[in-house]
C-alpha cells in the first residue's frame, strides 16, 4: 500500500497527526499571534497533513490567511475537503503539494511545523529552514520527538533510530535557543495522549481493512497495523516523548 494512503487512513480517528489532545491543540494555538503582526498576516504550515493545526489557527485568527504544504496527495485532499466545508476558511487558506524543505513562498508571521523535521534532515536544519520563512519577530509552533531518558535497544529498533538521532528534552531546548528562538509556551504529550494516538492510528487502519478494503489490501493493512502496534507496545512506548512548543523569534541564532 502507498505510504501516504496508509497515513491518511490511520489518522481518520485522530486527524491531529501527533500525540496531542484537541484541548492541548487549542491552548497552543491561542499563543501563536505575535504582539505586532504584519498588515496582512499569514500563517504557513510545513508538513501540514490534513490541515488540523492550520485550520484551527485560522479559526482563532479570522483576519489571517494561511498556506499548507505537504507531499501527501491523500492528506491534502482531506484538508481541502474539510476547509471547503467551512465557509469561514475556504477563501483564506491554500493547499500546495510540495516538498516542505524545497518549498518557497515568501515570509510569514507564524510558521507551523509539527512532527515533520525528518523532511528537512533533522532538528537543526529544520530550525534554520523555518527562519527563512519567518518574518522578524514572528512565532514558530514546533512539534518534535525527544527521548525520555536513555532509549532501550527495542525502542531504537522499533523506530529505526540511532541513539543520538533525537535529543533529550534539555537538548531539544538548547538547540532551539542556539538557533535564536525562545520558548514562550509548550506542551509535553502525556502517556494518555500517546496511548490515544497510537490506538487511534492502528484502530483506524484495522477498521478500514475489515470494512472497506479488498482482499489484498485487507491483508497488507492488517499486517501494517499489527507491526505498528508491536513496535509501539514492545518498543518505544514510554521511551519516546513529544514536545509542542511556541517559539518566539529573538533574532540571535547560533
């Protein structure tokens, strides 16, 4: 099965593609507006998926416009469908299929990047890339994984990761500061948020496989769901953390 299609199906029950509850998403989004936005304020979401973060932000900021960028055609189709159902958003948001690391389109008052640092080659190049899209004094909403202590070999194997591939939480904050950002507000995903996210991911795929898929798709989708569940429960559960942080631009990178 196409990886983008699998992801789109797996996020049906939990369209926020991160272990963050709807309540926590809303709280984070209320912190995004800069003190002095530009005359025609805009938001950019790089790796937007089905657009939950961007649409939520635009609902809170009715005078703003937004752009969502992702490589996944199924996710963008869902983003367009959901935005089209909301009269207050359909004329204020644009969705573009592109590689987030290569996309260019001017500067924005706010840049969102949740769980997409892999598209840029890691945390440091992501922070550098976000600055190229950010107006001076703007804000970034960053979502990134980190290790809760020393990761087990099972956790590393499940994620296909090296020990130093992700920072611990202090290391994450230090890298943010090194690139000229100051955390203004943040959220650390709880065990309950992680469990809900993972059960939603595998459950959505299982439901689709049993109720909608043809025979070949059913077998493959169930195999993907079972392997994901095994990797989570036997591997990274309790080892992988996720931080979502509102960053203020201090203009003092490196």
